[in-house]
């Protein structure tokens, strides 16, 4: 019987042995192997029948009697005594044991016949180390290739079981025969498919904890393959030596996910020879035939000298001729043939003669009436109107609707013009003003207009073209031409016209919109002031210990990109460089656009100009690609690129509901005549750079913005644009006749060049005492959107209220280098990247960060980056360069559940996640 101290190793029997006959103890429950988790003790139990006593022996030593918990019962079937014993084993006991084998315990039971021993149960401390012995490595494999991802889980007791995740979803190899996860914890994909691309993670778990390996990105790429050759084309030379060609495309299959492009030529050419066409020629006439009963004989010829060959022309003319062959001897109707008079022929000749004389008389009469009406219209319509045809000597067609008698100068809402009578004149416009007989000097009416037809209805309809404004020298009033060119009025002769055009061509132009700065490893931001165009160079994009002079420019001249068909240029043509600079991480280029973003109505493309000056498509905005990324916001497109160059956005309208957003702005200034006031209405693309151009023009002319610009939704439904001035105060102001309403054809607005559309109105005060102007400017698309601008202004400079040109005036900071260029502090940015670049068991990785920042498509682009979170934050920086809304970013992080997260204090456990304690009061 064991001693109480537990130091006696003998197996003595109990002091009192029952006298009743019995058997050796039989174990009904033996102790099982157990693992101590953390600091929690484990319980070993033993149950035997019949048993007088049961004690545990651990590591060869008896466990003290006081540490046993014993329970006794009677088996109802046999009537034998059943005894059950429990002991606790603590972590400290196991750690203090230093034997050659694991800590073990055994149960010994006594009966009157002897003792029985149970199996040895081992007790071990459970754990799972943090680091994997081997993490899976990312791979790029061709389609149908084999993928093997190795994983060796961390050391642990008991041994960890391994599970594989793809994009945070468990992989069940039983559901996919192409995947095997049974071979030594490795993941084997026998034949790679495109759908197998993704982020793979090895999960190891035992009773203590779970561990995640580093994610391995698998990219299944497709190498390009050539399609079949097309048929040979026709020989390009119609005659002689030329060439034929055939082509094929790299679309069978097309390269995908970085796959190699097809090797070889896409076009083949061979020489060919085409037979030259030979035109036919007549042979000589045959001899005359025998005279027929009809008193005629004939002769024939054939087109065989030579005959037409190889597509040549057939001979022209008759192949046979006939004539009378009796010299008057043949009789017709009992008379000799020469006595028969061709009276019908003579009668027909007389009718033709008289008809020609009558037509000539009518034509002369119409010409006289037309000249008379034209001269009368010249005296009746003495107005200050001039069209581009008057400057170029061209002819334009005008419809003049006669105004009511007695009120030829005032147009207001209470006196509408009579639209029932119209007259049409066609000819060069040479109009004279009877009031001052001087050439009008309002620059708004002298601007060269597009050579298009102009429709006039109760007013003079002009096109809205604008040219480069002049920066005049001397004391010429703003808005006028240099002295010496505004006096000679009358019929504009070729000499005056040439002089006028020469003066326009000699006007100075604006300087190029360009910004440059030197950037290094810390990166920075480059902005073309007040244009919406910016360039973000991320931290680390430029190698350390090197710096580059980077430039950003907007093309102001006519763009070399000429859209095809109904395609339109949606924003400025932007150039960034130098082109030979290579960056390690993508930079962000922001280009404003004027499209109302609706991908059901627009197909928007990004194009790049090659070194040869041609334009090639980079991508469609909705295209899934890993070469670059486009994020389309309502007013700008943010593009992640790896190469510098010249880029532009092209919009292809898919339906008539495609909307091009136009900004409508009204400027005004006094003309050289102190009683006249000029209103200039601009319809430009809703981009800051287009508005910047207009502002620059108006500053040169002394113009003042009279009302906050408004947005007009111009649909691609072929309807024209109308601009009119309404509600002019009677008896205070009058508008020059035929300028109250102006109309522009749809094509002029929709397919216009980057030059803003411009329309001018000339108003006149009755007295210099009138200093206030109140009216409305209505801009509308026929059967479309309409905007009304309420003008309430003083025409005196010192009394006029100033309206801000730009909501974000960034002219003071065209370039920012280093940390001040970024809204997110660099230390916070590093912590965010370290957190989200590491996949999480609940899916809270960079993909969730992208989703919370409204980046929901083409995530494969970010998966190919070394730090997806860093590229997402660069995109966020580009989108929030003006507001810097760090609070929204903090809210996004909170929603993901990464902020203020606390990790349980576990001794062996998971990697501690960063705690973003940077409060929202500080911005994040």
C-alpha cells in the first residue's frame, strides 16, 4: 500500500484485504493522453471494478493520497464495488519534470486477489510557434501549367493541421479534382486555369492557436497566339508592279496577365503584277452595202483595233451608219425623196428659238427685281452687324425677319417681333451704320468666326468661335483693334481684308501652360495652376540619391489628336516627362474631363501619343488590365501609369443620351464708345483648364465676370444651341438690332475644338447717367437643358462686385516636394501599408481598403504591385488633393475594424496588429 508521502515506490497491497472471493481489478476507464493549454490544469481519471483502492503513479512516483478525488459505487448487475479516481496535473508539474521521456501517469488498482495497472498516459504542454518553417511563394505560371505551393507549418504540440485559403475562401479539394492538398501540406494545381489566379494563404491550426502564412500571389498568364492569316488583298497597283498583303492578329488567344506577345510579323507583303488595261479602238469602216428597198445603204465597223482588254474602256461612238443611196431617185409617197420637206423639223427649231428668248427675258427681269430688293433692304436694315463672310469675302445666307414698324431698335419681353414675314438675301455682307459711319470696334463682333452658315430669326445669329486675343500696344482701348484699321468702312475689298487678317495673325499669343520642378526619392506633387491637371510622384518612386527635373504641360494649340466620327476630346492634351525616366512605383496623373459619367452612354478611352506622333489606345476606362489603372470621378480621371508621355481622354457616345457638360459664363466690359456695353457669353467644356483659357482672354480685354458660371448638360441628340438676352430695361438700355438671339449648330458645339465657343451682344445706354444693368441671359439646347443667368451689375469698375474665378486657387503652390505634398503623414502611411498588405483571416486586407475607398474593379492591377495598399493610398492622395479629407479615410479604417483594435494578451499567440491611435482630431 503506498505511503502518503508518495516517496515509497513499492507496490504493497492494502492493509485490509476483503475476505469475500473475487477477481483482479478490471479497468473500465483508463487515463488518456492530455495536453495542457496555457495555464489550465488537466484532469486524469481512472475507473476499475472490483477495486478496493486506486492510486495514480506519475513518472514512477506515487501521487499523494490528498491529491486524489475518489468516488465509490456498486454495479447493479454484478454487485461488485466500482471505484473511480481523479487527479489534476498542472503546467508547473510538467515543466519541473526533466526526464528522458514525456511526463506520464499510470493508474494502479487493488483487489483481494492482487493489483492491476492501466496504460501510461502522457501529459504534454500544447503550443504553436508563430513563424512558418516555409511560407508559400508567389508564382507566375502559364495556363495549363502545374502550380505547386509549398507550406511547412510552424512547430507545435500537437502537430498543426493545414488548410489552404484562396482570396480568403477555404479550398475544398474534394470539390475540385484539379486541386490536391494532401501531399505533405503542399497545394498542387495540376492544370492552371485563369480562375486559379489569386492570393493563396496557408492556415495552420491546433488546439492552441491558428497561424497564417504570408500570402502568395499566383498569376496565371496567357501567352499570345496568332490568328489565321487573312486572304491576300488585291494588288494595290492597277497597272504594272505592286504589292499584296495579308494580316493576322495576336488574338488566338490574346496575351493576358503579362503573357508574352506573339513573335513574328503581323503583316506579310508580296509583290504582284497587274495587267495594264487596254482601251478599245475602232477598225476602219466597211464598204457600203447594197441599196435596200428603203432607199438606204449602211456600213459597219468593230471595236477590235485593238479590242478592250484587262478592264479597258469600250470604243465610243456608233458601230454602224446608214444614208440615202438613190440621190433623189428613190420615190416615197409617189414623190421623189428630194421633194419631201422636213416641215416637222423646222417647226421644232422655231419652238426652241422662241423658248430660249423667253427664258432670257425672264432671267433679266428676275435679276433686276433682285438687285432692287437688295438695295432697298440695305437702306431698311442699317445695323451694326458684320459676319465672318464680310471679312473673308465669302457668301453667307441670312434670313431677316422684319420687325414691327415704329420700334426698330428696342427688343423686350412686352414687344415681340413679328415672325410671320421673312425675306431671304444671298450675297456678300457690306452693311453701313448710318449713325456714326465708322467700323464697329467692339472686339466681340470682330472676332473671326467659323465659316459656317448662320441662321437669323428676329435677330442676327452668329457662330460662337473665339480666336487668340491680342495684347495691344499703345493706348488702344481694351477690346479694340490697333488704330488705323477701324476707320475705313464700306465695301470690304480684298486689300482691306488681307490687312485685317494680317493684323489678326500678328497678335501675341499666350505662353505655354507648363510647370517644372526637381523631385527626388521623397516624391511630391506637380500642379498646373487652376487647370485641374496634376501629377503625383509617390514616395520611393525615384531611386535614392538621384533627382530628376519633371515637367507637366497642357497643349494649348490645336490638338494633334483628331477624333473620328462622333468621338470627342473630353479634356486637355497633357504631357508629362521626361520620357526616359523610369519609376519603381506607379505615378498618378489627374486629367479633368467634361463628360457626365454614365457608362451606359459613354465609352471613354485613354490614348497616348507615340514618338512618331501617332496616337494609340492605352486602355478603355472599364477595361481590366494590369498595365495601368483609370479611376473615373465625376469631373476628373485619375490614372496610374508607369511611363511618361502625352495623354488624352477620348469619349465615344454610345447613345443620344450622352451628355457633354458645358460651363456657361458671362463677361462684360465697356466699349470704346462710352454709351456701349459688351456682353460676352462663353460656352466651354466644364474643365478648369477651359475656364482658365477664357479668364486669360478676358483679362486681356478688361472683361469682368458678371455672374457665377452655371452648368449646361448638352446632349448628343443633334439639336442646336440657342443663346439670347432677355428682359432688357426699356427706356434705359437697348440692344443692337439682330443680336438679341443667336444660334449655333449642333456639330459646332459637339465637335468643337478646345477653343471655347463665344457669343457677343452689344448693348447701348440712352444716357451716361445709367450705371446699372439688369437682364437675363438664356442658354438652352433645343428640346434640351436650359440655364438662365441673372445679370445685375454696375458698369463702373469701382462699384462692381468681384466674383471669384476659381474655387481652388492653387497658383501659389505649383510644386510641392517631400512630406508636405502628401495629406497622409508618412508614419501613418507606413503603418497602414504594413497592416493591410498582410492578409487577414476575416478578409480585412488591401482589398477591403480598396472597397471602402470606392475602388471596386480591376483589383488585379493592385495585386501585381509590391505594396497594393501604398498604390491605393497614392490614388486616394490624387483624388483628395484639394480637400485632404483624412476624416473620411479614418472612418473607412474604423469600418474595416482595424482602428482601435486590441489584441488579447496571449503568451504564444498571434502577431500583434497595429493600433491606429492617431486620433481623428489630428486627421486620421
